């Protein structure tokens, strides 16, 4: 994202997307928020979708395939994660097929 929005702007976008009031969004909804705050050039980058998926996998610290606002904030704003959650996020970034295993192909 070219111009990082404020936490308040992200929270506002998050709450607007959260139509169920659960406080969680799908990966697709998070991607839409990332697109909202990204430049057209960034969105046209061929790796944009893959990067969004990686961000979502890293943010999803509990593995429920849903993102709570508190899960995405540390990644977007550099707030520190608990060490265990940071490790889980890093693992999920490389677990490209979500099977819980790392393949040598995906780590090189």
C-alpha cells in the first residue's frame, strides 16, 4: 500500500464490510480492503493477489480462515505480535496449500 491509512480508516472499512457483525471478515473481504487502500499500479501487479493471500494467511493466527480486526492490525501497522502468533503467521505464509506442512518447493 502506497499511503498507509490510519488505524481508524482501516477500522471504518473493516466495520463497513462486516455485514454480519461477527467482527471477522473472509480473506476475500480483507483483499477488498487492501485493494481500497492500494494504488491502481499496485493492484495491477501480477503478484498482488498472491501477496494479499499471504497477508491473510499470516494474519489468521487462529487458523479459522477468518480475519478479526485485531489480527490484521499488527501486520498493517507493525504492532508486535505475541511470539507464538508471529511464528504461526510466518508458517502459514509458506504453507501455500494450507495442509499444515511445508514443502521444500514452497520454501526455496
